[in-house]
């Protein structure tokens, strides 16, 4: 049974991966900013 994913399905999966990565990057950036602010307070 050669089930091939439709092109659109693959693109949707890639887009989901991309948005997940973006969210992770945003969280990392926020964490870095918070750490930076904390180190300036000391």
C-alpha cells in the first residue's frame, strides 16, 4: 500500500514545524532578556 502524502499536507506539516520553532525562539529570547535584566540589577 503506497500511501503518498499530498503535497499540501506536507506543506502544512512544514508550516506547523516552522511556527513551533518560531514559538521556541520567542520563548528563548524572552528568557535571555529576563536573565539580562536580572544580571543588570546585581
